[in-house]
């Protein structure tokens, strides 16, 4: 970043423990470690009049982070799936960065201070910097109120469980790999996994499941051994899609998934819940993949474009057609892989992503 960022002072309210916000924490931590910003971290939620509804949220339920820039501007990073905005956070924010940015969902009076955040996924620094240590260990309220969450974090920090870090969640293009195709997916229970869902959400989940199932079925038939994919072994998928499961319940674990991802140059992405762009799209870009994706419903900054960074499809049949284009066109496949690596290095590395938001906030 430019020298102007050296005088930036940021106060980050690191209350959320959701993996959705890890990318934000990581970006701020790197900028601070590089001396590009001054960073103070508070292990509490931002508190002021107007956000009463957010104060008592459980830390794992808040998909968002408040930051105070230069002691005067309030920034809010919203990483939730749905395109709707948190009105309470919006009312107190000078700049609001939205993961699932859909212009039509933003009231006109707020459009001037709501900005697209970018592709979101889970990633950590992988280093024991003081900010990460304090988030993982020193939060007494997590241990007292949510002991299972605390123990999970300790296990991750001690490498007893796999932690996706900057080092193991990206790779430059492997342009000479055989054109094999990967699509590992989840089937969503229409009745919800932990909370009730609306009739509209049930319909959406059924549609997502059926699209993914048909894609898996057709890709297996068309590509045979050149395709690897299926549903993760959830209770719902085992009951309803037994013939379309991955070959092992262990395969969908993050460590195994990222290992497999390195081996497949062509990857399939489908729309997530609430029309969101799933983590897989971000991971595909970070691993320099050529991508076949359903049409994106959310805006991504940095001129992230169809026919350059991904090829669109709108039906399972067209998914197969577009996939076969990439299988048969080495030049197209290689160029897309290079373009995605360039996009990752320019816009998606955590410090650069956060740095861009600070530039936007400073100029707003």
C-alpha cells in the first residue's frame, strides 16, 4: 500500500468467532505486522446507540466485524450469505462492506456508503501473532459461555485439527495437468440443520440440491474417471442421494478437500444459500483453477468477469457443455488459470482485500 496507509490507525472489534470473518482478521493482522497500519484489537463487540440487537449475539452467530478508522470513521464488514443488510449496523457505519452485494437489495438512501466486499472464504495467518493468539486463547468470555468453541479453537491453534492458512490455501497455475474435473458439494436439508427455515428457503434448498445432483450425475456419465465429485456424507445426503455421495465420509474434510483441489485444473461452482457466492469460488480462484460456474448473483469488485475468470452455465446440461469446452481447449483453460492467479494476487490476498476497503473508506 502507499505511504498514506502508514498513518492509519484501526481499532478492530474482534468479537465474532465465525469462520466467515477470518479473512478480515487475517488481512488486518498482516497489515499491522507489515507496519502498514496501526492496529488495536478489542475482544468485544462494538457498542453504541442503535445496534442494541447485535450486542447479545453469540460470537459464532455474528458474521461481521466493526472497525474504527482513525478514531472517526465506523466501518462494518458484513460476511453473511444473504444480500439483505443489517439496518442497525448500517445506521452507524460510514462505510459498509457487503459480501453478498446485490444493488437491488440496497435502499437508495444507503447506496453511497455500501460497497462490495469481494470473494469470501476461511483463511488464517498461520502464525502466532499477538492478535490471533488473543482471539484464540485469551477470550475468557468464550471459555465461560461457550466452552466447546474455546476447546475447538485451542485444538486448531495447536494443529490438532486442520487450519486453512495463507500458505495452504493458494497455489499458482499447474498449467500442464490433465484436464480432470472436480465438483464436491453439500446437500442442504430443506427443513434446516439447526434452525427453522422459511417456505421460500425450503424451496431454494430443494432447487440447489437438485441442480447439484443433476450436475454430478451428468458429469460422472460424461467424464467417467476424469471426474471426481459427489455429495458430502451428511445425514440428509446419505438418505436422499445415496448414489451420488463422495466415496468416503472423510473426503470432504477441509484438509482432504484442499489436497484434492491441487490435483484438478477444472472446478465446478454452484450458487449458495440466499443466492450467495460460496467459499468454493474463492478457493478455486486462490488455487488458480479454470472454473465453470452458475451465473453470479452478487457483484465482485476488481472486474471479476464471466468468460475470463469463469464460464457461466444455467442448467446442468449446459454445465456439462461448458465443462467440456475447458476439457478440450488447453489455451482457454491455461489462460483462465493465469487470470485467476493474477486476480488472487491483486485483489484477494487478505491484506490487499482489506487494504482496498481502507482506501475506499478513507476516500468516502
